[in-house]
C-alpha cells in the first residue's frame, strides 16, 4: 500500500518532522477507513496528482492538522504554486488554511492573491482536537483556535480516554471532597499531601530529599497559590529555591547544551536532548505566554499537563527541570482558581506509582526527538551533538499521550491517594480516641502502636508487644487490635 498525505510529504520533501501517528495509505477499500495503525484511503479519494501541495491539501482534509509537518512542507512549496491553487479555488477551506500557514511559516506575504470568500475555516476541528480561543485572520478567513499561538502551539487530540476523563470534572470533585471533610481533617490531609508530593517528586528522580530540600520544596509548592505571572526572572527564582547546591543555581535560561543519559556508555547512553540553547529563550517565551493565559481558557488539567511536560521537554535550566515541571502543574491549577486556596492534588504520588506510564508519556516525544540529533562520543562526558531538524519539532509537539497521562494521574490522586489517606486518618482518630478514653498510655507510644497496628492489618506482633511490655499491658495491646476491627466497620 503506497503512502499518501503527510507520510508522502515527509518522504518526498525529505522532512525531519516526526512520522504521522496514523499514516494515510492507498488501499482496496470503498471509504476512508481508520485502523489501529493507518488510515486506509480508496483511490477515488486520494490526491489526483503527486504534487506536494495536492498531498498537503489531502492531509489537511482527511488527516487533520499536523503543524510540524505543515511548517516544514510549506517552506518547500513555492509562492507561485500556492497562488495558482488559491486563484483556482478562492472559496476552498483547506487551500485558505494552507495560504494562511504559508505566510506564517515563510514570514512573507503571498502577493497577488485573490479576495477569498466562504465560511471561516477552523485551523483545528473542535470535534477532533482540544481547542483554545478562536482568533480570526480576515485575509484568509481562517480561525486560529490552537492551544497557544503559532509561536508555540501544542496539539491534543480528543481521544476517547481524554473525553471520558474530562467528563469526570476531577477538580470540582476534589473541592467537594475536601469541603466535606471539614477544616480540621482537610488541613491534616493537605499537610500530608504537601509532604508526600515533595517526597514523591524527589523519588521520581531517584533522590531522597534532606530535611532542608524537603522544606524548600514544600515552600515552593505553597507558592503555587500566589497569583504570579511566569517570566524568566520568576522561574529562575523558583529554580534557585528548588536547588540547594549554590553551584547549580541558574541566573538565566541555559546558554549551553544539556542532555539526559542512562548508565550505557557513549552515544547510546544519551536518551534525550532538549532544544539547542540558541532557541531556548524563544521557546520559553511561547510556553510562558501559554502558561499565563491558558488555565482560564481551557480545562485547567489539560493546561497544567501541557505546561508541565512542555517545560521538561525544553529543559531551560541545567538542573532542577523535573521538579520545577511538577511544580508548574500545580501552579497552572492554582492560577485557574479551580482549586480552593491551599488545596493540592498529590499527582506526583500517582506518577511515582505509575513510573512506567510516566516514562511512556515522556518517551512519546523524547524518543523521536532524540533521533533528530547526531551524537558522537568523544571521551568521558564530552560529546559532539548536531541537531538535524528545526525548531518546529519542539515548537509544535503532540501532547495527546501526555494529557491522557496527566488527567489519569489527577484522577488517581483524588480517588485513590487523597481518599485513602483521609480514610486512614479517620480510622486513626477513632482508634486513638477509643483507647485514650479508657487507658492511660503515653501519647507517643499510643501513636506508634496504633500506626503499627494499622500498617500490619490489625495485628501487633509478639516482637512489638515485647518492646513495649514495660509500659503497656497485654490488655491494651488486645484493645488496640479490637478497635482496629471496629474502625474497619
């Protein structure tokens, strides 16, 4: 089966953009047929000729909006060719979109074009994509409704999983859940959430935080609720707060190349290379603009995920990017006012529990991006790295897999982690009050015994009883186990 549309453009024009996830192929079918790995196209629907513009217009109509491929392809299509196409069809929606994008990506005007007519065309089909506010381009009658701007725009497809997770109204349920707890229980749950979020965020990076580091990150998380527009100065300050080693503290976005590596030696050990330093500032400007307005223009969890993953893919600092990316998830939620002041969804706990899925979401972008770099190992930590693509792969990335993951982690953080912890605290309170009202036990010892009993599914072992035998009687040990059974009910 021969490739057409985006896949054909990529091969014919030798483009470095990622392969389309669902390539279109000619097949002996009677109608356009999506399968698990390809979009099957009957001959009657396929492009009528093999010109790149014909495949591009076909792709826009049948495959959707792939900005990296469009960006690279339209820079290789001449003004004369695209002017001829719009002149012959001034009302066509897809040629108008192509003309609009051609001017943006080539940074020049198509002179001598006819006056276009027809219903305004959306760049992204709202039925297929999560979209942002619509902004009309009057000349081409095209509505830009992407997530961000054409300086930095991500794509999020409306997968069945994303649609079902959005329908859950996770943030609304989180507010309702914590409101039902009452102020005392809610405060205790949040104290646990901040500490556990901190611990898990470090553990994701295979690090155990010192008391100083943990306290610094808790304070960082609390700053998420302060109304503050992101900019380079603010992000540098946050990085300085998150990093305790003074030598690793940044004074601006990075001006040198960094990379992530595995234990393997040489080029094979380089697992991800973020964008070259000369385009970092421009990419961060686009991401920051998105972060400052998006939480109030779309679902805040979608915005939070895009900001978090977008930040870690750009990797604007030499250290602390992972931790800051998870802070920015919370920052976006707080800036949207969708979570009451002080509330926090402990998503890093869920991420740590689902590390393979987290890695899979990261790899959805990092693996194809790594292939756009030539890496030659010289010696030790010295490499020669050559970027074989352009900024479009970092500027216009597909965030669908990341958003699916982010929404799922928010769901688990609420339905599993927060609920389990509040249930644990409620059972602890019941047991403590019941024992304390009857027996005279030191508070510290009673706390330890109750927690041990709960962690051991209602049992206090012989060794544990022996350790406290000089101050706690067998009757009290038995009573604690009995209260555990009552608390279960």
